[in-house]
C-alpha cells in the first residue's frame, strides 16, 4: 500500500485531536522546512528515524540493457535517505 500525504494528514489529525486544517498546515510546514533545508544543501536529521542527505552524481555513460545502445546520463542532484539504527531495528527485528 502506498501512503499519500492525505493519509498522513488524516493520521496526524487523529493523533493530535485537532481539525484537518491544523493537521494539514502542520504537515505542510514540516515538509516545507525539510525541502528548503535540502535545497540549501543541508542534511536533515530526524532522531529515531534517519537523515536525508543531498548528493551530487557525476555524468556517466549508461547502456540500454535491451538494445545495448550507450547513452549519456546527465549530472544530477539526488536526495538519499539513511535510516537510523533505531528505525532499522524496528524494520528488522531479531527473532530472539
């Protein structure tokens, strides 16, 4: 199942017991801060969750696996997510 922003807003609304407009503004504000920070080249660390980091990838030569034709993949900036140890533990609990 794919979670969309509306699902998150609805969940926040029920958890904080406020109206939808307040929950939407809260979620939008958090996302806006994260996006602005990443656009400025800063890392965003959320304790117990993980951190987001901006990486620059150089241009390189790629190859279409079907036709074997080579083409240039342009230089780009990407955002990568690194989960925290706590979050990784929740995703992969040990069977003790």
